[in-house]
C-alpha cells in the first residue's frame, strides 16, 4: 500500500498489504531485543510490510524516522517514544497526512490525545508499586536503597520511580539514599553502581528500573568484594532470561515482569485501525512478579 496517496490513512490499499513504519528506541536492553524480535516476527506472520528503524536512544533520530515514514506515505506509524515530551509537532504532521499513529510500550506526555489512536503497553506506575510492595513486606528497620533509574525523561523511568516511592512513603525507615540514571543499559548500571559503592556507605538494597542495570550492578558489587543478593539485595523490572537466571541463582532477589512481546497485539490493532474500526484508547499488558523459586520454575519455558 505504501507510496500511493489518498484514502482513509496515508496510503490507499492498492496491493492489499498494510505498510507499517516502526520507530524503535534502540537496542539498549535484553527487553528491547525481545520486543524488536516480537514486532518483526508478528509483522511477517500478519502479512504486514514493516519498515523498521533503530533510533539509538535519541529522540532526534526517532523524529527523523517518523518524518521519513510520513514522506513514504505508510499506512500506519507505530513507535516507542524514547522520552515522554516533545512529540506534538511531528505527530501533528502525521495527523495532517492522515496517517494513524500507535504508541507502543511507552506513552507520551501531551494534552492532545487526538495525535494517536491507541497506546499499547505496560502500566509502569503499577510495576514500581509492585517493587515497592515487595520491599515493604521484606525489610525491617533502617533500609538504605540506591536507585538505578532508566533513561532520563522516559515514561518507564518516571513512572517506576513514582510507583515505588508511593509504596515506601509509609515507611520512614526505608530511604532512597542515592538515585541516578544508568540509561537502561548494563554498562550504565555497572558504572553508576561503582560510583554509589564509593560514595554511599551502607547500601542495603538496589532498585534498578530494568534487569540490565541490575546485572551491571551485580558486577560492580562483586568487584567491591560483596555478595549480590545477600550483602546487598537487588530488585529489578523486566524478567528477561539473564535477569531470571540471576534471580534463580539468588543474585537478584525479586523481579517485576514487564512483557516485551507486544508484536501480535500491535499488528491486530494496526489492521483494525487501517480498516477504520474502533479500537480502545488504551491496551494494558498483563504482567506478574517473580521470586527466586518462581524464576526457577519459569526459566525452562522462558522465551526471551
Ligand atoms: O520501555 C520499556 C523499558 O525499556 C524496559 O523495561 C527496559 O529494559 C527498556 O530499555
């Protein structure tokens, strides 16, 4: 369908095939790799022609990719916004070109909800709450937490912090003594944890906004001669295979799941939207949590 003009959405269905332009955040984490694979496989299975770009965690690259999809007159644009703000101009361009937009995984901060048709993804505040609930139930007395935040300005970083803080607020003995971004990467988590271990005495708990940063923190903790999971307990979000393995080994203590397998639902939504059907404005992903025992049981079946 791509390349033609007119019709309800960007390109009319001349060859019957839907063309989707997908602007991915990057390849910063195991979660992202699984998410990309899910989208590529689901597009192929649904017979959707996928144009895919990797923004290397830079908003300007994502904006460029979206503009190029508009120029190419794709039928639908989907993207996972690297940060929450600054999207109105380019999304208005898509709207004026009659190309529907689907937010995938991460949402945007805009008053104009007409800029996108739906938002498919997790409830990140709820994920932060689950992490906070576990800590509140599993610690007594003075507890010093260091927080490894996701990418500055990204919805999952903002919301996971918010949900966690909400739950520990009732416990003045639990304190976040240091917090910094590790950009959702393993190397970022390691570097920031190395600095925390030097600057911050008596760290009891690491709260990492994703598995990769938690895995980086494990390396830093070991290098400092401490035992991850025992001397310093670790809570993470995602539940990718490497994280689940560390949880099963007792080096991570608790993981809140964030499901990257959004491809199938995304293609279903795209087909409906291009066909002019109504879709719900918000589709929330179902997720669980894992203790070490639960990770051991789940690992053999884990797909990513
Ligand atoms: O937006 C989802 C988050 O992005 C994942 O939790 C993290 O691993 C990824 O980089």
